[in-house]
C-alpha cells in the first residue's frame, strides 16, 4: 500500500505545481495582455536583425573559433581513404628528381595498386611535363581501366584572363589566395580558362581541378566543389561549364562514373546538391551539399595520423613486385591517394592544424564519401528558429522581471540552444549558429532596460510637473 500512497502524493504534488504555474501565467497574461502583441513584434524585429547579421557574417569572428574546436573534438579515423606518400628521399632515389617525375616509377605504383585491388587510384601529382616514358604510364592507366579501377588525375587549371597578364602576375602561381585576388562570376564561382589532364590521358582517367581559397585569416575551412571554365565544347550551348574539383572527381570514380556522366551531374545541380549516382557499386547515391560559390565545408578528421598510410615505396614495390598478394592489405577496396610532401608551399592551416595539400584532399574526399560535410542552416530555417526563440525571449521578459528573465534565459534557454547546436553538428553535421540567440537575449535585455529607464524618467518628470502644478495652485489660492 505504501508505494501506491507515495505515487498518489507525487501525483497530487505535481498537479498542484502545474496548476499553480498555469494560474500564474494566466494572471500575468491577463494583467499584461496588451504587452504580448508588442512582445511578438519586438521578438520578430530582433529575429530579423540577428538573422540578417548572422547571414552577412557579423558573428563569424565568434563562430570560426567554435567550429574549429568542434572540428578538433569530432575528428575520427578515416575508413575509406589511404595515403601513399612520396617522400623527398624517394623523389631523389626512386624518381630521380622532383620534376619531371619518372613515368616508369609511377607506372609501377599504378600497376601495384591494381594488383593490390585498390578501389580508386588518385594521383595528386603534376603530369603536365612531356617525357619519353609517358607511354609506360599510359599503359598502366589502360591496365587499371581493364581491371575496372578508376584513375583520378589533377587537370591543369589556368586562370581566366580578360587581358593578358605579366609573367610575374601572382595569379599564375596557383597557390592559395583569398577570393578578392581571383576572377569570379557574379555568383562567386572561380573562373578558369580551361582544365585539361593532357590529351594522351583523356578517356583513360577522370579528372578535376585543385585550387584552394582561404578565409581572411588564411585558414582553409571551405573547398571548391566545382569550378567554372570557359566553354569550348559546341555540344553545350553555355558560355561557361562546371568542372569538378579533384576530390569530387575522386568520389565520382569511387561511384563508377565517367567524366561525361560527372559533367551531366554538375549540369543538373538541384537544391545546391551534386548527386553522384552509383551505376555499378552496391552503395547508394552520394549527395554533396554545396554552400555559396559552389563550395563544400569538409568536416576535417586530421592529418596523416588519422589515415592508413605507407611511406616506404621502395620496400612496398620490392615486397609485392613479384610475389603473389596473400590476404588483405590496407589498399584493398580503398581510395589510394598518391602524392608528395616535399613542397613547403603546399602546407596550409586548417581547423585542426597545419596539413599538406595531399592530406587536405584526403580530408575533403573522406568527408564527401562518409556524408559528413557540414551543412549550415539556410537563411529561412535560421530565421524561423530565431523568430520562435525571439518571441519566447520576449514572453519570458514580459512574464518575469528583467533580472529573473535574464537569469532564466542564461540558465535554461541559451544552454539548451547551444547543446542543440553542438548535438546537430556532431550527430548530423548540421550547423546552426547559436550566437544570434545569445545576441537576441542581450538585445532584448537592453531594450527592457531602456524601457525601464524611460519609465523612471517619465515618472520623475510627472512627479516634478505635479509638484509644480500643486505649487502654482497654492500660489493662486493665496492670491
């Protein structure tokens, strides 16, 4: 009988608390009925203000350090991408120099990756120089194609030029610059003259461009999903054509797409999403969420330590050149990115530290495949959420004094919004900027404070006017 009695007491207590709360709110609503419409209007105005400020980047100075921290906290091991590093020593010994690279050595690596059953072979290497051994690499590409293993190459990007530039023009040096240093369309897409992986590779590879643009603080947080190039193809009646970035080309190869089907996907972007279909693989379509200017926001995992990798190419070639492969290796059914780390200018700051260009490509590629690209809240979604929160803040300030209302917002409302934002980031990679909510609470608190000061001044003025009027009446009576 005691548990039942305790349950009844708890029910009665809960009912009395809820009833008291409802009565309190009803009394406040009845007493301040006229203030609620004003609260809705003020909440709406504040929502419009803070959402617009967030949209134009006013809160970015606060948002960037936080997203950097979240990047650092949520980093994980990369399951789909393997790095094959060509060290400076290997360049000198195995490739006989940095440029041009030995095509025979590269052909050996490609054939080895075919033997080890890689899923995609991606060469983060400049192959624009002509050599007498190009036919060896071409044969290796043909061998990979016959085995059903796509080859991804970097196409040579040339900056779009309305007028000829001097040879020392910084645009000809394809190192990262801020957007202001680049020629872009009115929609913010970076323009290039063309993209070409060399004619002898065309048809055997899938290719994309590789050009990084940095934030104003010289940190790489976003990457191009595609570029716009001048159209020389009569088949497409458009002045410019979209061409994929290198990570998008790699993922298209992962999906079993050709360069032509990838082009069709880029020409049919809907709702800011590139849809890479999967004609031959068992997994479904991959959706690449784009932000302004055709960019993506990768959810950086980290440097090479978070990827499976190999740096001893000589040992690798000697071990598997003649022997049959027994068991699985780290390369089987993986995207293998082959590149070098000798160029000191190819290192850039990211939200999780300094990385080589090859590591950045691996992070972007892994983010696309795993579906972990960060998707910012759209303007209208953010606006609706801010309207709801703005009106809620307004009601709290109407129902309670400024002190208690501010305390409730700081203790309950703001932390819950922050937790919801962090949870959406870590679980679904959906970023909702909670700084506008904090700004809305602070702004509404200032409005209420200003109103209280105005009321106090008005009250004091009325008292003074009343005293003056009373004094004048006394003077008249005496007269």
